[in-house]
C-alpha cells in the first residue's frame, strides 16, 4: 500500500437552465459545460491524475461531467454514483470519504457547491485556504493527504496540490 493519498475534488461542469421545468437533479450540461469538460479532461491526462475510485453525485450534470472526462481516466476505475452526494454539504462529503477503504489511495469526488468548496477549504491548513477562494463549475482541486487512513481525514489534514478552472486552463493555452 502506498503511503501517499490524493483527493481530487471536481465540481460538475456548467449546467443548462434553459428549461425552467426541469427538476434540478435532472439538469443536463450546457454547451459551455461540455466544452469545459474537454479542458479538464486534457488537464487530467497531462497531469496523470489517475483515481483508484470515483465517487459521483447522482445528479445528471455530475454524471455527464464524468462521462465527458472519462477518456482521461483509467478505463476500469470503479465508479460509485450515490444519491447521498447530491447537493451534500461538507460534513456529509467528509463522512462519505471517511468510509473509504484504506486500500484505495486516490479518490475523485464529483459534487456540487457549496459543499465541495467548503470541503476543500476545510481540509486545508489555514494559510492554504486562500488558494481556493472560489470553486467555479468544472474546477478541480487536488489535495494530498497528510494521513494514511481515510478515516483520519479532517480539518487541516491535507496539503494543497493544485487548483485549476476552465478559465485558467483556457488562458494557459
């Protein structure tokens, strides 16, 4: 078992609000969201960010985000799509992460704001929290765990790895 652990937090890409009758959980990605996924997928591939487990909210926009970045991920990585992650707050997200088996070194969690942002900031030490001042759609935070056990994940238990947004990736091209 590797001593290092990595948590990748990805907010779903921009969703389509064109049809006000569509229930929130069933909103699809917008054209801009689909384009942002291409940028994020390319970044994941270039940086070789390979999760060993993917935890995904059951909302359509998170599932479509995952589908759009799938080519950049290991082909046989297990994906758990869970209702409990839909609009989950930071405490619920943290509780779910603490349940992960210690044999899983790297996790990609696809979720929603404000929970995903609050979780990312809360896991970092105070001096690093300013590095993630906002968490726009399709943003990806990479945090390196300072513990060998997921059950020990908690406030200030990670180190900042990286944070990218589609806008930043677009400007870097």
